[in-house]
C-alpha cells in the first residue's frame, strides 16, 4: 500500500462494524454509513467508507453481505421450485398454479423477451412485414397491461396501439369493418388492437348496442374478412385473455380502491357483472364462427398476469421466424394456461368454460364434451364455498360502484 493511501485511510475516523442479525441489516448499515458521509459523488462516498473500515470490520461486513446474497439465491431457488406447484383445485378445473410468478424471475424473463421483440421489430421494418395483434377478453382481463409489456421498449414509430372510441354517426352507417380497415398495419409496422372488430361479436350484443341481425351478419362475415387480411400478407395474431368470475370481481374491487386505476371503471362495468353467462355464450358463438386455420384464436388463462404476459409474448415470437430469433431465450409456452379456442367449446348448450374445462383440456388434448364434463365435475362443498365468495365480492363491488356513480350524479345536478 502506498504512503498516500495509508495517510488518506488514517485521516478518516474508523467505523465500528457491529454484529449483524441478518444480511439485510448489513446492507442497511452500508447504506446509512455512506449516506452520512454526504460526499458529492458515489465514488467518493464508497472510497471514504472503505477507508474507514479496519481489516476486521471489512471481513465481518463482507461475510454478512455474502450471507445476504446466498440467502436471496436460496430463496429464489425455492420460489423457482414452487412456480409450477399445482393448486389444490386444479383437479376441479380451477386455475392450475398455486403460487404467483415471482417478480424477480418475471422481470428477468421479460427482459429477454423484450430484447427479442426489438429483433422482431427490426426485421418487420427491414422486410416491410405487417403484423396485427388482437387482444380481446372480458372486462379486467388484463388486455391493456399485456399490450403495455409488448410495446414498452419498442420504437413507437413502428408499433401502434389501436383503441378506438365508440363509432361516430358516420361510422355507424358504414360497412362495419371499414373503420378497422383504416387502422390496419402499414408495411414495416406492428399494430396492437386493444379490443377490435370483435366488439360486434361479444360486447355489443350482450350490452344491447347492436341488433341480433347485425351480430349474425358479423359472425357470417368475420372469418372471410380475416382470411382476406392473411392472404393479403398481414400476419394476424388473436389473443383471448381469460379470467374467472371471482378474479374479475377482485380486480373490479382493486380498481375501486386504487386511485391510479379508478379511471377504468364505467357504468358498463356495473352492467357486465350480472351478464357473465351472457358474455360466455356470446364468446362461444364468436369462437365457433371465427376460429379458423388461417386466423386461429390463442386463449390464455390470465389469473396470474405475469405468467399470462410472458406467454403471450412467447406466442408471438414463436409464430414468426425473424432474423436472429433465440428460441432458448424465448422459452417454452406453458400448455396449462395457453391453448386453442376449440378446447373451450362443448357440443352441449351449457358452457364448460367457467368450470375449468380449458385447464383439463389443455393438459390432456382435445377431448369429447362428455369427457370434459366428467373431468370437471365439481366438489359440491368447494363449489358452495366458491359461490359464497363470489356472492360477497359481487355485493361489495356493486354497492361501491353504485355509491360512486350516485355521488357523481348528485354533484352534476348541484352544478359542482
């Protein structure tokens, strides 16, 4: 060690390093000590802190910090083991996984996938390819958040989000698909549709915004419309993000209490709560009319948003053979939460969708409707508990929504 360095170290008052109960305590000690120096730069603060430690203190601190990292590695290893632990209700057709996807691992995998998305965008720009990605699903299914993870780091000049408002008087008199045709991707562009022409297939008929004749016409035309898009050179990817009724109500409740999400609530949300079965029937009719080899639906169980987002990106990246594609970084698509729409449909009138038929069908492949019904036979006690939870959530959400909109209406009447 040089004489100058020895002199500098001697100039600093020594810091007594205590015994630490945990690695977190050691990390907190380092932060507080460096902050107390009030140096102009991080480099100067670190140098002063290092010079203020004697050999024993350094060894004690190093050991504690090393233990902290080792504990975090062990904790992450345990979380990785638990990622694919099946839920107790899986055999009853409920969401397959017991635990939410860990944030640290999610961020790590999302980073690699977003790098691949940038490769895809560069290829699209260079080749003049056109990609249209449709995101559909019930209210609170996570469409906007999923689109946000796709576009987060893409160049906005070549990635466009399409979220059209309700049609104008002129648009109402046009061919139904006309206003969506105007939003289709140009050469070298990727378009993300946050809801799409499928409003006419699900939302509008359920909420009474169109006639049955208009819906029937749409269902008879949509497959031909999409085939023409594909044959013109557009790559069309269609996602249906699926959630359970219980999860939807939880997310509605979260929007009520979270000021950053409250803007998402609308009077239509209140009405949709009582129309779960109507939405299901409309969804099934839509799938039967529009799930084709040229433009298939990809259904993602999105109870766990992190899993759903990662798998949605993987579906897109695996659908297109762009230059430099790294399949190892992309990873595998989870067959327990991702599948084709045909697996949701039964020959019977009643829906098996909300009873978990998809989960079982995805795990075993396409099976006959009577087999699905057998596989998804519910435990009466568990079903009763679930029904009570849903009933309680539904009452909380509806009462809170009514209070909110009544208060707003009162303010308007009073001119405030």
